[in-house]
């Protein structure tokens, strides 16, 4: 009887190790398969003005940097934002599905006052400066 209990205990222990190792391998592969894309390099953001009526900031997007696709604004929040290219370098802006690429300083991307999906990406080989103006 003791020998049977030992064999049964050894079999259960072995099975537990096999199942544990299989689950570990399975979850490692699953985690790798769903990995997030590499993060964009961090932008440098400097607040220029912030009062009751307007917020102005200067963003510097490093090479390969920008803002990934995201939403801002809510219905009725009267949000109005302009992004203005300051550097003569190629910037891609996608606002609510419309893509605009420009390397001309003064180019403006308008972000509407309702919920908006948008992203910006530096396509050049130098940092890019933009001015972001938000009416409150």
C-alpha cells in the first residue's frame, strides 16, 4: 500500500510539473504574440501660456517621435485645438481619418471641438517643433 501511495504521489507530482511547464510556455508565447508596438520616443513639452481662456505649449518631437493615435474631447466640451508646424521638417498628422503630411512651417492641423481621433509622427531626420494652441 505504501508503494502504491508513493507511485501515485510521484505521478501526481510529475503531472503537476508538466502542466505547470506547459502553462508557462503557453503564456510566454501568448504574451509575446500580443506585445505592444515599441513606444515612440518621448516628446519634450513646454507650457508657454496657460490661463482661463487659452493654453499654449511647444512640443518637440524627436526623430521617430510624435503622438500615437488617441482620442481627446467630449461632446459639448467646446474644445478647440490647433497644432502649428514650426520646423521645416516632415510631419504627418492624422485627424479623424484624414492624413496630412507637410514640411512647411505654418501648416495647421485643426482638432475639432467634439471627440477626435488623431496622431502625429515626425517623418524627418531631425527633431520637429510644433505649437499647440487650445481655446478653453
